[in-house]
């Protein structure tokens, strides 16, 4: 049996707030309050190593990450105007 090498974790993992900031920049948002949206999928069925030991079971999987615009600030809310301010362009003088 061949053992696979352990995966390398890129350190440190992103917090919920950091992931929210990454998505605000990714989508090019410059105003509004946003929170991280996490979508899960739940699967249910009979699970077990053999038919004789099978039991009802469920699995939960992470299916999507996104942003949700909110009206009021909470603990994990970020303001896009602060995270990704609109860059001012200056005109060249002729």
C-alpha cells in the first residue's frame, strides 16, 4: 500500500471577515454593507458498511460561498467603501 503525502495547508486560513473582503474585491463592490453567505447541501439516506448494519444518516456539504447585502452592521459585516474604496482618477492637465 502506497501512502499519499499529507496535503500542505496554506497558512493561515482566512477568517469569515477576510473571506468577505476577498469577495467584495472580487465582485468589484465599492459601496454597501455585506456579509458572507454560505450555502450547504444536505443529503439523507441509508448509510452503513453493510446492509445489515445500515442506519438512517445524513451528510452536510458546503456547496457555495457568496455575499449577502445587509442593511444593518453586525459582527461579521464589512463596508465595501472601506474594504474596496473607489479609486479616484485624476485628469492630466493640458
